[in-house]
C-alpha cells in the first residue's frame, strides 16, 4: 500500500505537471489545491528535489518545478524514493533485500516464490508507467 507521503507526492507532482507552463509553483498553492499540510509537503518536495526530480527557485516568481518531462518520471522511482521497497517481503526485494527471520530455506519457500512473481508483475507496470500516464488519465476523467 502506498503511504500518505507517496500519495501526496504524486498529487503534488501531478499539480506541477498540469501547471508546467506557469513556471515555478509555490508550496502554498500546491498545499491549498491538494489539501496537504504545508509542513508535510515541504519535506516531500525537498526529498523530490534532492533526488533530482524537482528543481526550485527562490525569491519572487519562485517555487518548485519538474526537472524532467512527466513522461520521464517513472512511478517506481517515486515509490522507491519515498516508501522504499516495492516488494511485499524483504526476501524478494531487489534493492532492499533482507533474509526473512522465519524462513529456513528461501530456495524452497513457496511464499518467496509467489511474492517474487508479484514483485516482478508490479515492477513491470510501475517501471513502465510514468507521471504522464497518470496525467493522461486525469484529463480524460
């Protein structure tokens, strides 16, 4: 399940993408439009900025903006950045692997096998879907 933090990040990114032609957008505008606490949003946007997804401009006409076009921002990247592993079990995570405490042998663990397939199916979608795919859906609703 996506954390509130990641959900808010997607809402903020969508707002920035929808308003790209307006230049940098103030945090207060995003917070008000998307009904997100400014303090919480500041932390989220800072993480996205530090990861190179967003840029910012200070002063008059300042705010946040996308560093890349929406079609180049993979959903998997945002989820990993803010939530960590996409896999449902640590023993099947590609980037955050940890051995499960209760497992005697991963090689014969049925749960490991099934969750590996779930991870692969999820990654196939999330690595190939981008912010643009969400925007396209938003526009047609």
